[in-house]
C-alpha cells in the first residue's frame, strides 16, 4: 500500500466539513470568555457600607464661614429670634438709602451734615429659622422730641419678645403698628456663632457701608453733586 498522503478532496461539500476546521489542520475551536458582570451597588455588602453610623452627625457636620452680615428687618413670614443681652445691641446713627435700601453707619462727626437723614437706630443681633447666618435688625429709636410712634414702639417690643420665643413680625397697616405672631410649636433654641463678637458682626455688616467723610457718594448725592 502506498504511504502517499491523501490529498484534500476539493470537491467535498461544505456539509462534510466542520465550519471551524481546516483541511489537514490541527486547530482547536475558539471558546469565548464569559463576560464579567459589573458589581451590584445594591448587594448586601455595598448596602451594608451605606448604613448610617453612630457618629454620622459628627461626620456630616459643617460650619458656615460668615463673611457678610445683612442689616435688615425680618420678612413678613419669617420666624426669628433675637440674641438677649446688652452686649448684643448697639445704638447709633444710620442712614438708609431709599433707592437701594442699603443701611449705612454714619460717624457722629457727620450727623450734623445730614439733617433729617440720620436716624437714631438700635441694632440687635437676630437669626432666622431659615438660615444659621445672623443678621442685624435695625430698630428706630424714640425721637428726641418725645413724640410717640406706634410703628417704632411696636417694632422694639417685637424684638424684645423675640429674645425668648420664635415669632414673625407683621406690619398691620390698619392698626398702624407691627403685630408679633408667636410660633405655635416648640421650636429648638437658636445656635449663635460662638466665635463672633458684636464688633465682628458690626464690621461684617458695615464693611463698605460706613459714611465717615464728606466725600462719600451718599453725601455727595444728598448735596446734588452727583
């Protein structure tokens, strides 16, 4: 018998050949690697590490950096508290720009240069239930002529009540005064910033809003120069 190799039968039908085999070849069929599935974020292990720990409050606590303090009256629907203590109030002369509603601190040397425009003002430290950032609540003090003013008196009384309870102060036009509405629920006591003094709050409130010389733009506008 001849040892000659048998040639490949070119006429063999495709049905007789494996689709992955070649004539005279020794190739193994390729096998596809299984695709690894992405990690399950809701597996027991992943969910376990998302559980709140006992020190969550300490981990999540943040402290606001106070860089500016507003000088304003409380809004109509805003519950506020006033910080008690004489060290948290400051009586001075202020000027209110009617166009911008900005409140300016005026040095005593210029009060006489602004007749009728400087108002005796009591500034008290207040905080809103909506924000931890304190603000200065300007209260118009009684005039030197002794004439009563219900708006001014009721505003001062509302601020006094706010030292011990949350309230909102609403202007009642028909009564001609502010009416305080005390919160019905027992709300938590406010947290006052421990690292800020009244001097610090005054500086943050009136930086860029201090009238201390005759060339100040507010004075120049009052004189009709600009």
